[in-house]
């Protein structure tokens, strides 16, 4: 592992080394000025490098970040940046996934640990990640995400994970009557020490659908972005398919999910207010340069809509692939029974289309289930006893 610091200030190099001394195993340390950062291009493909960039000179630091973007052997950390939304977007577009607004020993250590963990799993086959984003609250994104992922789990015939990142208003567990003793809040609280045994006690299981559902309404404290990142890092190494239900608040942890997603489903209804907000979300996704992997799910479509599909596409500036008919009674019955939408109704068929698109590109090899069965616990206990 190479540790490279990039700054014109000698004190920056010294402070980073002091923060990481004895806590991160490195084979070489490079103290580089901005004009020497081209040395990072010489990092071989079979090497691993953590590059910590001083953002006190934004233009030069951004140039370095862009120069190493796309090199999986280099994990870039920016210190002193991300103070505005536009600045954060620019850094994410340049491939930076860890931005520290301020320099503290603890934050540097945590960021370096995350980078080392990310580099350690480079080359590993990770889950296909799908994000469901509402144009506005009430668009039905959670219903679409829950039922589509449940059907995808059945079609794939292997464990498939749904994460509810809407901490305060999520209803995934309610829709499937999967309310248990643990929630996404418990998983985030323990995200820095997750293992398979702990994971088995956290997730709810409904056949092949594994669920980390919404937490209590009175979440007493917000979780830092790195907790969401740690949880996501663990999850994508355990499953072949992971879906995330996002609240659509455009916070930093949502950007992280969206940047890593294979595909993004923007869910909107055909009413004018929802379409206006969908256009704003589309502009946000364009700022992140993600529109090439976004499709619109038009929900609650009536036979006589005021606007045609082509007119709606012109408003949102994104393609519409799925048209989900209004069927409040069908959804209510499924919710009452805690069941997944099924059958030959127009709504069930369209949900199955989304699920099929989530599973059709997966490789043939399956991952072992991340949740241990009772017989596995028994066998381990017996072996330890012997």
C-alpha cells in the first residue's frame, strides 16, 4: 500500500503522517507537491494507493483528482473541500468518494480506513445496485421498490436485499408486514463492525427477499454519511442484487448510492406538481452526470391523463420506460395481507417487467447466502466443542 499526500504545505504532510502513524500499514509514503502529482500516474495496476489531497488550492487539487479518476488502484480523499453543494458535486464527478470538510486526526483515520477497505475488495464481484428515487413524497417509490425487489428475488431464486434509507418516513416493513426487532437504524449504528453473524440477526427474511426496513419515527440523531457507506460496502459484498429505497432529499448519502448504482428508477405520478419536481430531480441527476442510467417509472397512470407520455418526457427530459396503472384497491389488498403483487393484472405485469430488468443481466454464478441457517450455527458450535 502506498500512502501519498498532495499539498504545497509541509505541515499537511506531517499532520497526515501523525494521524496515521502506526494505524495504517504502508510500504511507501510519498509527500508530493501539486506539481509532482503526476507521479501518481505511475502507480501500477497491481499496486494500491491512498491519495490524500489538500483542497486549500482547489483548482490544482481538482486537477489531481481528475488525473487519477478511473484508476481502481487509487482511492482519493479530499481534505478541506465540499463546503458547498456545487463543490461536492464537482468532486464526486471527478471520482472522489470521500470528502472531509475539516482536518481532524479522527476523520483522516476513518477516511483512510474506508479507502483501505475499498481497495482490499477491488476486483471482487459486487452486487448490482439499484436505486429508487421519488419525484416527491407520495409518488409511490417505496411501493414500487418493495414489490419490484421482492419479485426480483423470486425470479433470481437467490437472496436479494432491499435497504430502506428513508429513516423517518420509510414504510417498507409495513408493506410486507415484516416488522421485526431490528431496523435500518440498528444496522447503521453498528455499520463499522458488521459481520455475517451480526447481519443474520439484523435482516428480516421473506423467502429470498432480505430486508433492512425503516426505523422508528423518532430517530434521535442523524447518522454521518460514512455509516451509510460502511453499510453499503458490506451489503454489496454479500448479495448479487441490492436495491435501495431513497427518500429523495438529495443529501450526501443519496449521492453516494446514486453514483454507485447500476440503474436508477425515478418514480413520479403524472400530476403537474410531481412532474415539476421530477424535472428538478432530473437536473440534479444531470449535475451528477448520471442521466445515462436513469429511467422514469410513471406511477398511478389513468386511462385519461391530461398529458401524453411524449409530453411528459419533454417536461422531465428523461425517458419513460414503465407505466404503472392506478390500482389503489389492488395495492391495498396486498398491503392488508403483507403480500407481494402477483398475477396477471396490468400493475403486476409492469412490476414484473421492472423486476426482470433487475435480474436479467446477472452472471450465472450465485453468491452464498449471507444469512446463516440454524444447521450452520449447530455445526459451528459442535466443531468448537470438539
